[in-house]
C-alpha cells in the first residue's frame, strides 16, 4: 500500500510540468479516469479479498493520476489529499485481510460470510477501512468529490469518475455486507490469536482511519494546499477550516458526519429485522440435527457437511423467526433516495454559476 504510491507521488510532482504541455495533461487525466473506472468494475467480479484490494488500489491510483493530469493547484491538492488518506485506509485493509487469512485460513469473500461473529475485532477494523475508502465525510470521499468538481467541464472524465465511484461504492457495500451478516459461529473453527505487534498495527491504523472522519479539512490545510502553493506558486483554495471549499461550493465535514451517523443507526435498525438463520434446507438426505444444521447422511452412511456461498435476506418462513424487512419500508427508502437525487439536481440547476475553477 505504501510502495505503490511512489509512481503516484511522481505523477503529482510532475503535475506543474504537465500543465505547460498541451496534450500530456489531458491524456494523463483521461488515462487515469479509464483506470479508475475499469479497475473498479473488474474488482466487482472477484471473490479473493486480496485481489479485490489490489484492483481497488489500482483504481485509486488511476484517480490520483487523473488529478495530477488536471494540471491545476486544486487538482494537485486533491491528489495529495487522496494519496495520504488512501495510504492509511488501504494499509489497514490489507493488514486486516492478512490477519483474517492467518486466523481462519480463508480469504474468499463468500467463505467469510458472517466473520463478524467469529472475529469481531478484525471484522470491525475492516469495516472502518471500507468506510474510510467509500463513505463521506472520510478523507477519501472528500478527495474524490474535489476531483469530480475539478473535472466537471470534461464530460468523458465526469462519466468515468461517476462509473468508478458507483462501482467502488457497490464493491465495498457488498464485501462488508457479507462479512457483517449474522450467521452462527462454526463449532469446529479454530480461534488462533494474533501477535501483539499485529494487533497494535491494526489498532493504530484503525484510529488513523477514524481520524479521517473529522480531519479532512485540517489535513488539506496543512498538507494539500501548501503542496500546491509550492508547486504552482498560488493557493489551491481546497481547505477552509473544517470544510472543503472548491469552486464556490463547500463540503461541510461535520455536517456530513451527522448524516453518516443517522445512516448507521438506520442500518442497525434494518439489520435487526434480518433473520439470523433461515429455515433448514433440504440436503437430498436425512439431516442429522434439526434447526439450521447443514450436516446430512452421505451415500455411504457417513456424515457430510454441506457448504454454500453468499447470503440472502430470508423470507421469514419459519414461525420462530422474525419477519424480514417489510417491502413497504424498502419502497419508502427508495423513494426518499430518489427525492434526494432529484432535489440535488434541481439545486445545482437553480444555483447561479460560480466564479470559475481555481
């Protein structure tokens, strides 16, 4: 996660030089946008967690290259902000996945469904890393928003950034949902402890990733804007106190943090209505135990344990189970999201144009 940043750092250092050449900057920005969107889409079809993280890293490095290719002080500042926060979040994600593989012997995302019940601390640390990479107001989301604003005049770049952002959000939503879904703990799975050095590293990186929740503005003011000042000789105008200001609009970090907190509470309420187990499946043989057992008599009379991948919401068919999420609640949530999108589009259309890109 740290070594691959060398190339991105070089791109950012060369951003002022690319700004003086007619075609190099736009070509680098376009190539970075293609890399950002293409790698994110490729990651959606992977099941190996380390391959998912690797392709996600390639996608983020493409976004940094796109910011460098813009050749503006604000583009350089946004790329530097993305460089810093991505290093922390992705280092945490790689370390947690390695620790999960070390303690469980698995890294297939389908085989790790419900790992929160077996490895709550590691799964919690991975949730922090995934949130830092995908959700506002963490620094990564702020940097992506800034790059999207900067490239708003280039239709192709905006489309690539939108596709890559949507694919990235879908990727981390699917991965974390599989790790966090409730499932009974396997009795025969070993519980190996991790060395204190690994636990300390995971804890320190988790705290650093959480710090990105409120430090996006200060980090931009202390690192990103000064870097642009040195490279271009003028202020990037990215940071403004506890908000990220760019092109006449602001990204209020604390305000968005409140929205994220509300979303987490609503997600916890919805998760409480998802059944922890489903009705016992038919396994083409006599089940050896009632309830949610997945062991049955094989053709030679020996016990065979059925395996499966993925998860589902459940239909609440057993009387002992709580009903699944009401369909009406999901419909209302969909309409609310649609209304928010339409309202945001109308606000953008109705607001007067800003004074120009910094």
